[in-house]
């Protein structure tokens, strides 16, 4: 066989500054201790640190536990006799007595590998039961000869316990892995296991390379490189001599010269020309399956090509257990895309857009079409697909308004201007995203386009005019202009096609809002329920759920909490009919929000907090701005009830910022009153008085009285706090009369409670007012309005006890907790703050720090700090222990 290269038997030298990986070393130790295991396979693409890890593990093995043999393979070892010779020589370096007869057989003119293996296996078995040799075969992917694979499979079938094979490879070898796996004879480490964790990446950059990167910078690099050791090392090398590492991190891609050179040399150049063409054609895709690859490449064997890529570990990442959908590693995809011409990129992206649309994946189709348009500023394909998609009920059903609005932001107005139907539907998306002025401008563009020669003949002018009138009616209703809203919507109904159930559902919803603005909640509720039923028939879950929740909120204001709760449960049942089994679609957030409002009215603060957490997360996910605005106001009131004044103020400020973006005076006035009421509750009576004088001066120019009941009651509260009883009564009396005429029981209860407090001298009159409030509140469980008034209401409650004795006794028992506390037990406030209780509830729901931050509108760092404090206060070592401890104490 000739002289042997000694370097092939040497393990890679330990690198200075290498990153310790005890989590993987422990797994390798466990595989060695498993007597059933025959093969340890470390399979991953180039640069994942396979050899470094194995060498670190084997170098640390005590000789009494195992003797180690190492063999580095290369393409020259594809001759069976050469391979066997090196194999035997490697084992002899671990145990010199092995393989004399096997060597003699290999020296014959036509050696039999199987016969030589039989001799070697017998020698190994003779070493004794306690002997153990670990043979590591590095770069096994360079071996392609079928006789060698056959011999390896034979060895695994007859392997004695004295031998353990370790194979390091970039591609899965053609060995009976499935059979070994089924028999628990295989231990595996793959790319997902070898990925550097954020902590390992931080150790590498800051301790090995002394770069002193921030945690945010490390996380950004780790995410971009997806834990790929070579990618992180190449990034580190590039940054060692840079004055501004932060700028490099922002631009780190597969097109960076270090990464480009590595991938070109180690990966792509080793592929066939056919495979390189396939990689190029599919690199523009965020994810792909065989059918999509066939469409882009013109092939019919993409399934086989993908199988080859996966077996070769060529930076292909499966996205499902069935191996239908895949994506490329980010840096690998960047590298491939960098080699395309703009024309190639546009062609592949446009092809992907057409395939996704043909397969009913409209959101993805629009995204690819927009990406294609950005290359050469030709957005006609994107506009075509968008116009078709936005008319489908499926585009609206999930309530992902943020995505729809994002489409429109990406589409140049010059393109939209030629498409009246697109403008009209786009207006609806922007309306739901809270961008009212932009929504109105798009309706103007739609009307202008209808009058121009550019309007397509298929635009159905009558139906389109109906849509425009309908959407103008919705804007009018939002502004509080009930009569114009009803007139525009009635006109729209005459123009809409009878079979356009979706548009008719929207019309019923607008009529509901218009009647609500007119103060007729009964009529509003009927229209909302009609809208929900029609939307359900049309298959538009978003509107079906939303309208039912609007009806529920109308029932809350009518004083019917039980009916409102039933409607919310119905809305959540509708959400369960979606394709997502957990019903976690954005519109369901509104149902949870109204349930939170109901729980808050009943003084059930733990459930209110839990419901509102879900509501905020879902509404934020879908970009449902109006829902978020309302939920933040509810959060402010909840935080106030919990004694978390900073949290209450932060929530109301966020709600106000969103409200101001609407540029709707009615909503701005309401938001200002909410802020004033919170300041008043905090004892800032002077700030509240300034608001009161400003509001009173502008009263005549503001919304109709039925839309200002919250502001009017807030004004009465300010005057009452100032000791001006007469002015408070002058405000409250007409509010009570109007609310009674409209059946708005919630307003009536609050007005009556305040009127009772304006009659300190006439106790009988005060008790009568309070008795009326109790009679309205008790059947449905309105408690919070009484509790919020604090201990000062206790004496009046006792005087009116005869009206609802049990309810009053309950309220009196709650009075000591009043507005400053409200948790599941009295000991909780001394242990956890109100915000920590909020965080604890989210921890118990399994949320991550990022999800907690998003739900509570705080930074991830603040969320992490709260979690740290909770663990310390509960004397818990981890989250699971903290949750268990909290449940024992009644805190979660």
C-alpha cells in the first residue's frame, strides 16, 4: 500500500480561545456509556465545528475509559484497499495487537474487505469485555465507493462492544441509519444541535476574540448566522480590525467577502453544474417545496433534488416534519442571491408570486410580487395580484390588517391611482388600521380614477360607487356624524350587488356604529348582530367576530353584563372555526378585551388582567389599531384598580398617542377626559381642573351630548372634587335623564353614585340615588364603580342596604381594599408589585420575555428585570419553580 501519511491519524489541534461546549460533550459521553449504541453520527454542513467538537471530546477521554483512534479521510481514500489499510492502521495505533491476519488478507492481489473485517472483529472481541476503542472517521462525506459503504454496514451489523464508531460528515452516509435509529443503536448530533447558543456566541466574541460586544450585538450576529460556527468566526475575524463593529453587524450578510469566499470554496464549487443551477433558481425564495421549485426551474424532479440537498446537508433547513417545505440557511441564501443579475432575481420572484397566487397563497404572492417590483420599479404585477387578493374574503377573515396596510404602503400611489377598485378596498384597510385621513384620500382617488379613461371596464361602477359610499359612511360614523353615516350607508345598500354579502355585512356594521353614535344602543346592537351573521355567511371571520363584540360592548353599556359575556363567548367560538386550532387569530383579541371590561366591572381583577393580556397581544399581532386604543384605556383603568399608578399613566398615554393619530375630534376629546379622570384619581386636582375649564369652554363645538357622557361625568367629578356641588349636579342631572331615556344603564349607575355624593346634607335623597344605582348594578354584578369611590361611600351604602342587602354587604367587604389594592389575596402587594403581578400572569401563560414586553408595552430589558425580581422574591431557581410557588401562595 505504500507509506502512510501520519497526519491523517492526528486529531485537530486544540484551538486557542475555543468555546467550551459542555452541553454537547455531555451528550457524547452519554452515547459512549450506552451499551446499545453502535454509531455516533455527527452530521452537519461545512463550518459547524464537527471536528473541533469531536476532538475536544475524545482528547478529554481517560484512557481507562476508552482508547481513541482518529482517521481523517479524503477523496484519495475511495479505493477500498487504501481505505481498509488506513482503517486498520488507525486501530493499530490504539491497540498494536490488532489486525495481523487482517493485514495479510489485505495484502493479497484481490483482497476481500469482508474477510479482513471478520478477522479484525475477532481480534477486537478477544481484547476482553472491559476494553473499548473509539474510532473517529472524519470527513466521511468524501467516501463514495459502494464497496466501502457495504463494508461499513457489515461492520455495524457485527460490531463487537469493544469498538465504537464515530462518523463526522457533511452529508448523511448511505448506511442503515434508519434501522440503527429504530433499534436505539444510533446517537446523532446535527446542525440544529451544533448551532452556537447566544451564550456560546457571547463567549466566542467577548472571551475568545476580546471584542466586547453588547448582548444585542451578539444576538444580532447569532440570529443572522443561525448559530453557524464558521459564520460567527468569519464575522469575528472581520470585526477584529474595524473601528465601528456596529456598522458591520448591521450589514453582515452572505455577500460579505469572508463568507462569500468560504461558501464558494467549501460548498458551491463542489456541486455539479445542474445542482448549481437549481440552487440559483430557488435562492430568491423565503421557503419552497418541490412544486414551487418545479415551477421556477422548469424541472420535474425537484423532489429528488431536494432529497439530495438534504442528504448532503447543503444548508437546507426543513420547515415541517413531513419534509414538504424548506428554506436555505440565511447566509447561504444571501450568498446565492448575490450571484444573480437583477433580471434573474425579478424573473424568479415574479414566478414565485404567480405560483403562490395560483395555489391560493395570496399574502405570499403579494409579498413576492412587491419584491419583484422593487428591482425595476414595475409594480403592475403586484397591483394585479393585490387587487384580486383584496377582494377575497380570505384576505379579511384573519384580521391581519397590519399586513394589508403594509401592502398599500409599499405600492406607489401612481400605480394605485389607476385602479379605483383597489383604492376603495385599500381605503377600508387603512380605516381599520386607524389611518382615517389616508383612507379618505384613497376614496377620493377611487372616484377620480372612475371618471378617468384609466378605469377598467370591469370595475362595475354602480357596485364600486356603493363601496365608496359605504366606506365614507363608516368614516362619518367614526367621527360621530350619525345622520350622514346612515344616509351614506342607505345609499350604498341600493348600489351594492344583492349577492355581495360581505359588503352588506359591512353596511350593517356601519349602521350599528351610526346608531350607537346617536345614542340608540338597542338599535345599534341589532345591526351589529346582523353584521356578524352576514359576515359569518360570507366567511369573513374578522367582521363576524368584531361585530359580535361591538354588540357585546353595547350590551355592557345597556347594563347587561351576562348577555355581553354570552356574545363574547359566541365570538370566541367563531374564532375556533378558523384554520388555527387555538383560535389565536387577531380579531379574538377584541372578545377577550370586552371580557376584560366585564371582569373589571365585576371587580374580578385577576381575570381582567388575564383577558386583557391576551387581548393586547392578539390585537397588536393583527395591527388592529382601534382595538388596541380601547384596550390600552382599559389597561389604564385596570392598573389604577391595582394601585399601579405609573402603569396606568403609561397605558393612557399610549392610548392617547394612538388616538391623536386618528385626527377625529370626538376621540381626542374622549382621550383627554380619560387622562383627566386618571389625574384626578391620583390627586392631581389642579391638572384636572385645567382640563375641565378647557373642555367646558369648547363644549358647544364638540360632539352631541349622547357622545359626551363620559366627558360630562368626568367634568362632574372635577367639580365635586373642587367642592362645587351645584355645578356637579347641573352636569349630572341631564346626563342621567338622557341615559335613562336611552337605557344606558352603565352611565346611569355612575351618574347616580355621584349624585348621591352631591347630597351630603339630605341623606334620604342621597340614599335614594344610591338605591337606584344598586338596583341597576346588583343583578349584573357592577361592583367596580362602587369600589372606586373608596371608603367614603360606605355610610351611604349602609343607608341604602335595604335595596340589595347581600350586594351591599359584599361591597362593604371590598371597601377596605378600595382603589389601592386588588389582588387575589391580601398578602400579595407586600410581596409583588402590581406590575410584577402582571408579569407573573404572563409567565404562568408560558410567555417569553419578548412576548411579555409586547403585551405590557415595556422594553424586553424591563421585562427581564421584572422576571429576575419575581424569581428572587419567590425564592425560585427558575420560571417553573416561580409559577409553582406563586400558585401555592394564590398569586397566579
